[in-house]
C-alpha cells in the first residue's frame, strides 16, 4: 500500500514533472508472473526511477544500514526505502549472501518482480563492470526469466556523493526477457553461472552503450580508495616536509636575526664604550686643567701679599708717623 502511495501520489508525480523520465521497451516487462530485472548501477537514484517507471511493483535488496539509523530521520528513511520497494539485506558476504538469495526467492515465489544490480555496487566511473554470479544462481534456482534494464544518465543527475539530484532528463531501456531454462538444475555449476552472468552483462552493455570492463567494480573501488589513501599520505608527508623546511628556514632566519642583533648590540656597545672613554679622557683633561688653573692662581696669590707689605716704609717716609709719646710728670 505504501509503495503505491509513494509511486502514484507522494513522490511519483513530482519526479515525473521535474525529470520527465523516458522509457523504451516497457512492453518487455512481463505483465504477470515472476521475473528478475537486472540493471546497471550508475546512481543511488536508479532505485527510485526504475520502480517509478516500471508498470509493476519491483522489490530491490538494499543495505540494512538504510533501515537501522536511529531517530526520527532514521525512521523516515526506513519508511522511504520500504515505500520504494526495497528490503533490508546484510550484504557483508558469507551467510549474508544466502540471506539475500532467500529473500529474492521469496519475492519471486510470490510471483513478483525482483530487481538486482549484477555489478554489486555503483560504477565508480560510468563504465559497466563484471557481474557477480548471484543473479545467475537466483535465476536458475527460481526458473524465471531475466529482463535486462539500462539506466541512462542517472549518474549525471545524481553523481556518487551528491545528495540532491540535478534536474535533468533521465531514461531507461528494457531489453527482451532472457530465458535460461536450458541450464535448469545447474545452479551449482560455476562455469554455467559465469556464462549466464556474462550473457546478462553483454545485454546490458548493448542496451546502455557503456564500455565493459572485465573486472569487479568493488575491486576497482578498493584500488581507487587505496590509491587515494596513498595520495593523501604522500600529500601529508609533503606537507610535513614543507612544514619542517619552513620551520628550518624560520629558525635560520631567527638565528640570523639574533646574530644581527647581537652584532649590532656589540657594535653599539663598542661605540658606547669608546664614547665613554672619550668622555672620561675629556673629564680627566678638564680636571687636570682645573688643577693647573688653581695651582697657577695659588702661585700668583703670595706675590700679591708681598707687594702689600712693602708699602709700609713708604708710609713712614711720607711723614705719617705717629707723634712721640709725652713723658710722665716727675
């Protein structure tokens, strides 16, 4: 019920109006009965536009992380994914692969459509990568046809990492159903599984026009991540080396500045000392000059006193002598 509410009322009309998605070969989708829709995977929005434009309900496996986030936002996300026909699957490998297989078989046994991305993850660069054989195993176990679907330009509308899609036309092409009933009972044969998977990927390459790469997308992503990590480490090392070099240069500049300051201080000190010595010498000369002047003054002072004493006889000769004393009466 929620699926059709999202598709026909809440989300579908808005997406049709904004993105005007085009469809080719919709008649290749069986009107009734189970089938697997095998799609290339360019963008997160593939799981939105494909159910929107397919005339029947499609169920997709999705990472269980999408359904277990806490809080109100997490619950709204879980409701959105369930409303767009996605079921939580632990895709960590091992026993989880069997859980995904069982979930797909349950959907197909109900006579419904089950959607799969054979590449296992979104393409890292827009090319089509080697398919995983889980789709072949599921098709042979369920005994259902596989309808190849090529998503067109969804990676341009919403590249990896971009949360809000860019408004532009996107499209999809449905290929003719592929019948693998000749391999019935051979779901355990690895060569058969690889042959079936490669046929599906070849059909997707023809429909999408993508360049095919005979390598798993997950392997390429891991290699790109490792290269990015190495580049980041190299960049970090370069930044550290540059910082060390700048630090050494700054230390050298600081040392040179300190040496210049010391030399300047020494030169100014020497100049001050020379000036002080000049002042001391001048002071000594002044002291000696003053001493010499006082000595000269002292030498001149007695001669002046002698000249004053020599003037007494001159005064007697001039008749200024006192009168004789009167003799006492007899």
